[in-house]
C-alpha cells in the first residue's frame, strides 16, 4: 500500500510539471511593452483586478463610458466621472453643528462643463483640508466619487449640486479649451424695473462711481464690509451695486469694465443690485477679453463724459427710498408700530400674530437745527479684537462701552484694553415745514454729520476746561454741522421706558442734498400732476 501511494504522488507531480510552462515561456507571457507603457508598475504587476485603471479607463478605475456632463447627473447613478472647470471658489467657512457639539468647516465651488451646464460642489470636514488648496479658479479638473442631489433653491441657483467627501477622487485634467471659462446671459440695466425683487441676472457694465468701503451693523449682531458702486451701460440706465464682504477686499476703479454673474435684484431705493454668495465678478484684464466688454469700453470712451448724467437713475441716492415723507407723516406712521412684547399675556394665539416692530422712513429735506452737547456725544469703546461672526476668518473690534479700572479699560465682556476708541453716539434735532423730531446717530452717521471721527471730539473735550482754544474749537465743531440740509433715512421703533411707550428714531443713512437732482425730481412731479387731468379728460 505504501508503494502504491508513493507511485500515485509521483504521477501527480509529473502531471503538474507538464501543465506548467517553462520559465522562458512564463516571461514571454508578461504584458507587452506597448501596454505596460501606459500602465503604472503596480497595474502591470496586478492588472485591473488590483484596483488600478487600465489604459482605456479614467481615474478610479472608471471606464470612458462613465464620463458624463452635468445635465446627466442623477442621484441614482453611482459611477460617474465629470470633467469641469472651476469658475468660483469660496473661502472656508466655520459653522456649529446643530445635532452635535463642535464646529465644522466647508467651502464650495461652481463648475461648468463643455456643454456650458453649471453646478455647485460642496466640501465638508476632512475634504476641505484635502482639496481646498488643489482646486483653483479657471482650471480644469476631473471629479468622481461625489454624491449628486437636487439643488436647494434657497441656497443654490443650480438644478444639481454635488457633495464631495474625503473619499472622492479629484485630479487636474488636460485642458484643450473645449470647456468655456464662463457662460453669461447678459441683461441690460434698463430691464431691472421689470424684474421681481430677489431674482438674479448677469450684467455687463461700466463702473461709473466708487464709494469708500464702510462697516454696516447687522441685525443679528456683528459688522460686515459694504461698498456701493454705480453701474452704467449703453441701455441708458444706471443703478447702484452693493458689494458685500469679500467683494470689498480688492479695489474697484471708476471707468473700468465689469462682467457680473448672478447678482440679486433689490427694490430698496427703487431698483438696485447686491452681490450674493454665488456672484462672480470679472473686471479689467479678466473681463476685457469678452466681446461685450470691448464693446462697452469703446462706448464709454466716446460717451463717458455725459453718459452718467444723461442716464435714467434706477436707484435713489445710496439706497434711500424715493417716497419721501414729512416729519409729521413719519411720526404718524411710527405710531402704528407695535411695542415689544405687546402680545404677551393675551394668550398663546397672540404669539402667532405678525407684529410690525420697526419702520423705515425717508425725510427730505431734513435740516439739522440743534445738537445737544452738554454731555459727551460719544463713548469710549473696547478695541479688543474678537472673531467676526458674519465674516469667517476675520476679526473686528468688540466696541462695547468700557470703564477705566486702575490702569486699564474694561468692558462688560471682561475684555481689557490700554487704548479704547471713541465712537459717536449723538442726539440731534431735525426740522422741516411740518415739525421737528429728535434723532439719534451712531458712529458712521455721526462722522458724516460732524465731519470728523469721534476721537477728535474726545481730544478737544478732555482739554476744554483748561484750554480756551480747545473749547472754542469744540464749539465750532458742533456749530459747523448746524443747518445742513440732507436726505435722511430713519428707522423708527417703539420701546418701553419706565413703563411708558415711546418712539425711538435713529438715522441709518444721510446724504447731503443735491439741489439739482431734487429740482429735477420736483419738476417731474409737477409735470406728471399736470398731465394727469389731461389724460382723465381724454378718457372721458
């Protein structure tokens, strides 16, 4: 039996040797040079089964048939590869989780493919660290491994958006020029009054006027940079564009050409435009390659001297509404406001009643007749830098009121600073033919009214008791602001003080009166009023 078993084992070994080719034959069966030339060494050794792309495959082992365009995205398509150009990349934004503790991070990109279709890609968590510095605007990339979903119209104007994570595959792609840099659908400025507020559009225009950057106090707290510019095009119209946040970081030049994609229409002060998260702005050298930009530049070169003066203004001065009121009309309208907590104690159903707690009014002309200054019309503000809640990655001054304790200044948040900053908080009286009203102003409007920062008034105030010259300069400062006529935007609200209701008025914007423009506006009103009876007579 042992001899029979040995013979069977020898026969099996001989059969196995006969089935295996000799060493020379096995080397000959290795991949041909033409194939291995297109494959990595790992792929040549392991083949497609090792998870590497074959010569006819794209990234991540996807076949050429998996290459799609944006209009082919679907939530039910697990395997796809997209080649698209990055047209816009936002900054990294920090946010707090609602369902768990801690903070997260995110950024987004806008993409365009060879057909001109557009979408948005969003990155969260570790994907931000992996891809933020790789992805650059105007460059072409290949994307796969993202999760496609229908775009949320509250935050995204595209039909589809893609969420990428750390498992997604993104790599630079060969750019043969087939994918456009940007697709525009320009509308003339003269069509703004036909568009609904909140809608978006693309405009090609000339930047006619540029105002300085200012900080705006937000309702939810904090500050945000804002810059107003006046836009003009060859349709015979001009309007105001409000730049917000990062759009104020680079200087805007009067006379330059701008191509603006996805700016939002507002009805604040007639018709105006605002930048939003999806806005893309190409200016100067980035815009002049476009034929429309060249056409506008040539038009402005020949017509620029009189174009702005002759244009129909769609926006009133710096956003101040055109429907002006007298002071008595403003006070009567403010009386209709609800007081805070007015519905408290009436019942649970009262909480669902919509209340109007504040109103906005335009008074023109408003004349400043008196500025009380028995007490300092300014306060010392904390200069300690704190994170800006509305501008991620930026800092702002605390600006709370400080008191001097020992050798330092301390605010209610326990910040300490050695040199606080003076900020205006002034009261003043305005008047017109119908009556008068006290109005409060904060730092920005105080500087416009008095023509200097509050730090200058604080310097004079500290020395007025011992220096007659300083005291006279301080009086001249307040006298110089009197009897100025302006167009004023005022916010009104009711408040409870010592168990009594009172109306508080505060100036949110004031513009020196342009007598020429006001006269033209009055002439238009007279012309319309004279034309109305004639039209009624013809109709009857």
